[in-house]
């Protein structure tokens, strides 16, 4: 595990080895993935497994991780013996992860913030959980392989450009009984 003391003023201590990192497992005891931690072309990072003790994934945490293919976000996280529900995919979380094929979102997610999957050009389908009520600006901007999206029953608001430039998009299934506001 690393802490803020691993910050050397410019990059984290593992920065010089970033091309060798292929898999990351955030084990029990890791409580946060700080902003910009793996931002800046970790070109060989393919898979991440986020453990139950992570309570924060900072802005741009995995931005430009172009080889990242699979992400599983847990339903709950535990910190200091307290269990919390994961409720949000943060802004720019997987921005420009151009090989991201698979994302598993837990049923506890209530919002997906702006640019969360911006330029995730390999993503072909996604199921938005029923608990999601809102999606931010350009969440799926230029997800050029995105062909199918199922939006859960809880959606009430879609921001402008949510699916902007998703040219392969053929099927959007919205399970909401009332159309979301734009």
C-alpha cells in the first residue's frame, strides 16, 4: 500500500516503472485511489480489481490508461469496520481508456458523473443499474463502438451530450416509466 508520503513532489514513486504495470489489485487496507494516481498513459495496465476498503477514487484516477480492458466496481466498501455503498462513478474516472471493453457497475450506483467513460472507444454495451437517477455531461462521448445500452428504471435526468458521437449506437433500452429530462 502507498500513502501520500509516497508522493515525491512530481510523481508517485512507481511512476518510473509505469510501463511494467499490467494488473492492479487494491487489497484490503487501501482506502483511496488518489486523484491522478494512474493518469498519464499507463499503457500496459489491463485490469484493476478494487477491494472493499477503497472509499474514494479521485478525479482522473485512471485517465489515459489506454490498455485497461476490464473494471469491476464493488457494491460496498469497508473502512474502519464501517461498510459504505458505492454510489457514484466520478468525473473523468475512465476518461480515454480506449480499450475498455467490460465495466461492471454495482446496483448501488446512483449517478455517473460527466466524462466518466469519455472516449472509451472499445466499450460495446453497458447496463446502467436501476438506482442511477442522473448521468452527467458527455458521459459516453465518442464511445464509437457502443452499440447497446440498457438504462435502469430509476433514471430521471440525462445531461446534454450523454451519448454524443456514439455512431455505432443502435439500441437504447430505457426501463424508466417516465422519460428522463434532458
